[in-house]
């Protein structure tokens, strides 16, 4: 069939079997042929009607092509801007650029310090690989770094910390173009601290109270351990325990540092008698806002030194603080000098007092949610769901901790009457008993004893 005419820029219109047909090329260059139809869906048989329909179709098609071209142009511009954005970030200034970014999360000082350490380790890796431009950091580059890191024998938890940090930094700087975006985290394995047994707690305080055992700021360290055991505090909260936490009604009120941004409610706990006595002792060295001023100051500049002293005390008390890892891959690790070393995993530390508190309280049949309300659980959604427990309920938990095992007083058989033991004791032994009572009895109990003594005179 001969083509009737060709309209410039509209393709061709011709008649086939008495019906007008339109043939044109789409934006991709493909030739398309359609039968023209009117508003009622009937084939067009008049030339003027066919020209009008083609003219309208051409205008619509040109609009669509304009939009598609515009989108393609915008995509090219966005890509160019991303390249420009990446090119502007120097590797030597990557961390500082991240800190200045207004979209980064508001992290704490210690978190930022750890994140900076992880980020700079990745930058050192890039330097070794002769990569000096952020444009050259690909998914393969990021994957190689994480693979090498995993091969050093780090734990899944540490691996995930690295990955989380680098994902955060590069997502903040490059949005969806981060080279770490598709790298998956490792399945975490638990390597938590173990709780102390009552016998171990007794051995710890017996060693600490031994006059021949020397430890820096010994009286303050004793209170540090008691805060860990009686309240289940983390080391920072115990070392930096403040005088203004102590309320006038026999309670303490504070927020745990780790969850201070997420926990809405204060932790309010009754003070056990043994801590009441220790706080009185602490008043003799009071000089600033901290109950343990020397320990708090030392924690500020050398917290690892306190951890080392705690480890030494535990080992002196006969506690093996480190164990061989169960996971074969982690039995050895590669240090910063490239040397292969045998790994020993910490099982007992100051944090074990927190585990001890929770374990003993749970073993005594206390409600887990009540225990969490004391130790300040980090799961906000769960913690805020808890009932507001009374001080009496919390006191029942704290009193379930066997505080008597913390003294080094000799045990007297229950078969021997107390009166017989007192009659046989010498002056030095009686002085030890009085000291014990002085440290452990509440003011009310002391008054009752004094009243009995006065009545007997």
C-alpha cells in the first residue's frame, strides 16, 4: 500500500484497508505502527481526522520524551555531584569531615574515641594498599579490610563494632554510596563475665582486708567493691558515685551512665546497713563531689589501671580470671606487630560483681523485672514496661545478697553457744567482734544492743 503523505516530525500516515494507520519511531529508535481510532474507539477513515489525532499524539509523545530526557539529565547531574562530593573528601581529613557533618549522630566521648580508632585503622589499611583517594574505595576494598580483620582472631562482637562504625561513617558522608553498605555482620557469640560464688566473694574481701595485702586507695576500693556487689553497678558508676546521689531518706537516686540518654526514670535504691557505715567512713576523706575521690580521679585518666588492680586482687584471692577460649578460631590472635599470640579470655573482673548481684537475686526467686529495675536494664522498651517497684521490694532483693561473706571474721560453729564463745574469747577477739558489729549493724540495731547493756548494769 502506498503511503499517502509524511508529516515532518510526526512519522507517516497512510491508509490500509480503508483505515488510516500511523507509523513512527519511539525514543529508543524502534519503529511502531498503530491503527488510528476516534473517541469512540472506531477506526478513522477521514484524512482530516487522522491528521488531528496524529498531531495530538505527537504533542503528548514529545512531552514524555522531554520528561525522560530531563530525568536522565538530572540523574547525570546527581551522579556528577556525588563524584564531586566524594572527590572533595581527602582521606587525611576523613574523620574530621565526619565530625563536622551535621547529620552524624550525637555520640558520647568514649564512643567517638572508639569510632575514631576503628576509622583510622581502616585509613592505615588504605595507605598500605596505596589508595589515596576516596573515589578508589570500592566494595571489594571494604570487604578485603573486613576479611583481614576477621582473620586476626577478633571476636564477632568486635568485628561487628568495626563494621557498624565504618557503615555509620561512610553512610553519613556518602549516603547510599557507602562501600560497606552490603557487608553483613557476624553472628555474635557470648563471652560474658562469670558471677562470683559466695566463697569467692568471701575470699576477695578477706584478701582485701588482709593488712599484708597492698592496693592503691585501699579503703576507697573496698567501697568500690561493695557498690558493685550491693547495687550491681558497672565500674564507671561505682568509681564515680557522687555524694548527691545519697538522699536523706536512706536511699540513693541516680542514673546509670551507659543508659543516661535513654532511661527516663532514675534508679532509686535503699542503702543497706553495711554501705551506710562505709559512707560514714568516706566522710572522713570528703573533698569533692565523689564519694571515692581518689578512685574517681584515677578512673578519669587511667581506668585500665584500676582494672589491673582488680585483676591482681582476684588472682590473689585464688580466682583464675582468664580462660582458654572454646572457639578454635579464637585460640590465637595476631598482634599489631604481626606476631601470633595465644589468647586468654577474661572470665572474672569487676563486672562480675554485677553478674553476681543478678545471679544471686534471681536464684533467690526474685522477679527478673524487679532486678532489672535495680541494675538499670539497657532495653528501654522493656524497662519502661516494668511496674514501679516499692523500696521494700528492692530492699528484699538487696538483702538477698549474702553480705556476711564479705568479712574475714572467723566462723563459729552453731553448736557452740555464743555465751561460751564470748567467755573463751580474749580481748583481741572481742575487739574484732565489736569491729564487725560496728561495720554491719544498723543504727537501730546498735541502739537496741546499747539499751540491753544499760539494763544489765
